[in-house]
C-alpha cells in the first residue's frame, strides 16, 4: 500500500473512531447525548480509555507519517522529539513546582491508560505533540506560511499557532477537570481551571515551535501528496473543539461547550475562505 493510501486509511479510522467508537465502547451502544448521572467510572469507562490511548497513539503515527512526506523524516523526527521532551518537561515543572499552568496540580493516574513517569501520564506529552502539529498545519494552510522560510513570517506563524492551540484549552481543560482526570490544589475561577494555566499553554507551544524553527534543516520538501491529505491535520484541528463540546454540554459545562462550537465554526469558516480564494 502506498504512503498516501495508508494515510487516507488512518485518517478515516481517526475521524470515525474518535467521536463515535469511544462513545459506543463506554455506553455499550451509540448515544448521541448522555445525562451527567450516567457518566460513571466503571469497567466500560476503563475499556473506553484503553481505546482512547490507542486512538492517540494512532494519531501520533499518522502525524509522523504525514510529516515525513511534507517535511521529510529528519524534520518530523526533530519536531516530535522536541514536542515530546518539552511537553513532558513542562508538565513536570508545572505539576511539581506550580511555576507553570497556574499552580500545582496532580493527575489521577487511575484515569489514564498507558505508562506513567514521574506522576505524568505519557499520553500527555504525546497530546502536546499532536495538538501542536495540527495547529501548525492549520495555521500554515490559512496563512500560506511555512515555518523556517522567513524569520518575520515564522514569528507570526508561531504566535498564531500558539494562540489557536491555547484557545482549545478553553474547552479541553474544564472537561478534563470535571472528569477528574487532574485537578489543581487551588482551583481556579474558570471551571476550577486557573487563568494563568492558559499562559502556560501559550508559553509551551511557543517554546516547542521556536526550538523547532531553530533546529529543522529548513529544506521543507512537499512530495507528491493530495491537497486534502496534506492539510488533513488542519481539518482534524478544526473539528476537535466541536467533538469536545458535546461532553461539555453533557456535564453542564455550558460556556466551554459554546466556546467549542464557536471555535470549530470559526476554524471551518477560515478553511472555506482559504479554499475559495486560492
């Protein structure tokens, strides 16, 4: 099977399994909307979380394969290596010292499948890598800027990507805290999330992208790849807030749910505008 065909298969698996299959495993049947009282921590939840872990690993493989085509192997390995190391280091600093992300916090390791290192589930730095890659792909599409091509444009791209990725956390962190995946020792004012947490998100993405812009070989080669597949991470990025908004509404997190809907609408409109005028 050719690389493009493999990417398409994985893309279909991701877009189909993330919003639907997880729900079926957790509830035993397809349910569009679940009452908060029915969201229990039980064996079905544990099985669903194992599926989530597989989905995130599958997504990481997809992004590595994707990056090997549009950036070549050396660049995608540099990017993923930096993102994983920096994401893990920031989580260690944030959870242990409270210097990042608005204060000390702790993960409930029973809610996370996969390896745990120094109290941090390894699924977390993997998520940092995936979110940052999707955000960068999205912003590269709508701006026409490739990281490393021009210093001033690269700065603009990095800031925009960091802002857009941080905006996702307005939806993701309230949901995770409500699900008791982690929590701050001194809960914040935004659904128990400290406001400074968002500054930590922005800073973390900035560091990942700045270091990558310094260490990549600046020979970004786009090989023969379909335009849809080339910017498929951008599409995943644009619908992610929409996917997260549903469980927000189920748990009574009205403001994060509305923000998720608005973000996806804005992202999709930007994609449509870009496609119409190019």
